[in-house]
C-alpha cells in the first residue's frame, strides 16, 4: 500500500509522513508541489497510489506559486479520482477548488491549542474530544449549497472557524489543524478513520493500486551522504581500515580546562580550539592540540566549486579540492573525509577521540535550503570569509567535569607522535599534584571558576565603542515580520540584529575569561582558526549524536531576564504563557520534522521545561531519535539536512529564511550557525552560536588619532509571533545581547 504525500515546502511535513506510516502501515512517498509542471505530468502516476495527502505549507491556495498542482488534484474526475486528505493549506485548497473563499483570520492561530467541535462521524467517528494545535492565519469558508460540507469547527475570538470538511460525493476530506503536532489529541484516530474510508471507497470502486511506473523517481526514504557518494563512485560501502587511538588517563579533579589551555600557550596562540562545558547540563571539555605543519584545516565558501585544505601555521600552502568529484557537495566530501578516518581503541568514557572541530555559519544552512545568498565580491578592505571553518584534530585532551578524569589522546602512530603522549601526561600530572600539594612557589593566577567576585579585579578595564541596532528600526522590523505572519507566509520568524564593538587591541583569551565568569554556559567555546576568533557562551545544544546513532536536540525558545527578585517560580509563570509556549512548540514540531527525515523512534523527552542559567531563565525542550548505521547513515547526515537551526529561523523554515533575508538585509555570518565536533569514534555534538562574539583577526578600523581598533560582532534576536509586542521583542533582544556585552563593558 502506498500514500502520496504532497509537500508545500512546510517544516512539519515529515511529522505528518511518520504519522501516516504508523497509523496506516502504508509506504509514504513525498513529492513537492512543484515537482511536476502541471497535473498532466502527475496524473499517470496516481494509479500507483492508494491515496493522496495534501500537506500544510505557507501561503495561500489562491497563489499558484504557493500551491503548485494541488488545486488540480481536487478537480480530478472519472477514473482519475482517488481518496485525498488535506491538512491546513490542504483544507483551504479543497474549499477554494470547489468555489469557496479563503479569508484572513482577525486573530491568527500559530502554535495555539483549540478545542475542536465535530460531527462525530466520518473523520471524527469515535474520536471524542479533540484539543488540536493550529498553525494558520487564513481559513476556508465553504460555498453555501456547494460540494463541500463543514464537519468540524473551532469557536474563538474569530467566531466560528471551519476546522473540518468533506466532499459530498468524492472521497475528499480535510482538517484545518495539525494532527501530527506533538500537542494535538486524537490525530492518529483521525488519520486511521481517513485510511479506513479511503480503503472502503477503493474497494467499492474496484480500485487496486498498480505498481510504480518505471519513470517514477520518488523514494520512500532519503539516502545517506555516503550512500550517495559511493553510488556516484560506483563502489560499495566499506568499513575499511580504522586508525588506532592511543590514550593516557589521569585523575585531575583540581585542574580546569582553562588552566590547561594556559599551560599550552593559549594567550599567545593565533589558532586554538577549546570546547568547554562551563555550566550544567554540560559535562565534557575538549582541547584540540593544533600542530603546525601537521594539523589540517578545511575551509569552504558558499557558492565555490572547490574547498581549501591547508595546515596549521603561517607558512602553510593551500590545496584546492575540486568538488566535482562529489557532485558539487561539500557535505559528501566531509562525509567521505571522516569515513576514511574512523578509529578504534579509544576509551568508551571519552566522547571525543579526535576528529573535526569547527563551525558551519548561518549562510551554510541558507544555501543548503537551495536559497541563494547575495553575490559576494572582494573589494578593497573587505575579504571573503570561509562559511565552513574546520580543523582535523589528531591530538586532544578531554576533561570529564563529573569524574575528574582527564584523557590525553592521539591518533598519530608512535613513530609520528614521538613522546608527546607521555610528556603531556607527565605535565598534567604535575599540575594536578600541585593543586593538592603545598608548594613554596606561588601558583599561577587561577583560571576563573563560577565565583565572579574572586576574579573580577583581575580583568582589565576596557573602553569599547558599542554600536547597537536602532530601537525604532528594530521594532518596525518586528511589525514587518507580523505582516508576513498575517498573510500566512510564516508561523514564526526569528528576527535578529547585529551589534558592532570597536575595541582597542585586546587579548581575546582575556575577553573569553571575562565572558565565562559573567555568563558561564554548557556549550561554551574559545575558537581561533583561519583568521576568525569566536568567543561563545552558548546555552543551547543544536544536535548531538552518540556512537550508536542516538540523536538529541535541545531547542531554546522563551527567555526571562534574571534579577535579584526573580525566582524559578516567578520565571515559570512568565514563560508558561500562550505566546512563550507557542514559540517553543513551533520549533519543537519543526525539529521533529528535521529528525523524522532520517531518524526513527523520534520522541519528545522534555517539553517546555524551565531551566536556569547565569543571567536568564529559559524554556527548553529535548527531542531524541535514532539513525541506523545501515547504508552509512550517521548523525552528520541529520546535521547536514537540518541547518540552519530551526530555533534561529522560524517555521516553515525555507520561506521564513527567505523572508528574514529581505528584512535583515545583511548576512548573519558566524552568528546563529553551529559550532562543535564530529569525532572519529562516531559521536558528535554541536551548539547553536548564540550569546557569542566573533571577530575577523585581520579586520580593523582607523580612529581619529591614527590608531586601529578591532571589530567585534554580537548577534541577538528573538522569535516574532502574532502575539509579540514590538517593544517587548526589543527588550528581549537586549537581554540576550547584554549577556554577551558584559565581557566587554561589565554589568548593566
């Protein structure tokens, strides 16, 4: 049995596909609304399917670009007719195709729950009470006396809104809510009722689905990056040779990650990698040892037909790698690069044995959605920057903040590694001994831990010039976002703005120490590579995956500033409002969609839980799933197909990103990309680059006295919904911005 799901570029489609599969047992094939030029090209394939489902999406059925072939599906006649179920935009198109109207709601419903009153028959037979999630700003009004009847409604401030319809003679049904949402009740029952009615209709008509035609190109599942690359090369997937990891282990409870970095010369290093867990729920801190002439960088700029390989060090030459051998895909290059560097023999307790560390910026995700970015030209004083900035780490130090164990690791053979492993173990052991053994020699200045007052005086007084966004312009952009929401183009838009900081030349390690004290975070980082410096105090994990393929995403939506009078309970009251919960729910459903593309056993482990951080309280959800290693699938496949992070775009993702490009006008760059690692052991962990500052090391501005200042950038923003207030959105953006600005200007 087969179902054809027509996707209108929505960000919940894969949730619907999974619901259809689990509720019916059918194989679901998904196409886009514009995969076929018109209905005449699709019609020859319809006899191969038992039913069609028209999915949700942005826009209106009155706009051809928003609906593609869908309106014509509802107009099928004679032997071409087959059962069809419409969801949200699908219902609106059913109504519109049969003479009804599609109007705007006075009060839009995005991520909000409503009680659905229904007839108790057909789609709703035996369903009982329904509380359903609605994502719509348009609604259908069936033609009086026409071919479409109303069978369900919601009563709210808009009056009576149609939420269910059926055709009086054809096997067509639709609902104006999302049965696949994690918070909708009875969605599975409604889908099962549709499937039962569809099968009954097919049986009465003697209709039996035929085999797929030879020219059908759709697939029931997506292929992994390695499967695509192997097929292109004409080979077979092969586990191949695995590098042997060598490890030394010590107990070093008294040594901080920062102190080890200082032992390694972080204060004078032009390139350095630290991924630090500076607060719960973080646990592991990773220090990458970058070796001049050996450690390899990977740089890529969106739109290029090649990437650049080079080694750490000022005198390293670059090698261009033509991506034609990967059908133009940087993702497939990286998948093969890591497939050839798998390792074995490391400690199970260490999540990182070596591997890729770095970032994919926001524009990398934009282009992965097939959205063009504005042409970039190198002009005097402006250089092109890599959108993908990675380094392959052979030597590493991993700290387990829970157990106090420190793992010193290398992927190099004994001949290539010399005595590094033993020498590093000895140095760290001596440092650990010093923390518990009195010494006549005064110890070095302590790396700042979480007690701010004890280290405050060690930081230099800085005099930056801060250029914040214009409040009035930002609030006007909030209103512009809401105008798109009212027309059905998006459910939620994550608006951001950049702040620039001009600062006298300052050691970035000092700034990072300052940031860490004032805003400790579980996914922090000090990252210097390829003339880019990134200081991150991110509280948000984007995606992690284990060696066995278990994936976890932890989206954050909803923020309350910490004050002396704010308690957990009072913050919970502020965060558990319809607006804040709707923001979070929309991203949860979007992330479930991203994960459902490739993963199984997708579940929401935590839904909208309040978590406390150094400067804010936030509403956090946790979603998990598992990828099957068969056919080369890894967590990196999920990463490659899930950017940009949904918490930084809104939903539906593609249309929201297109709208934000118009509103924000400039590229986001490193901000709202992802930073993390992909280990040779198979695991990976990536944050969302928020609460962070970055600079390009070769960029400076001249001052009136002839001196030069560094240029730092800090991005901040928030999710704009129909319930947002422009002033409140500006204030929320400032709360997030100020948590990072504290590293430069102190407390507010």
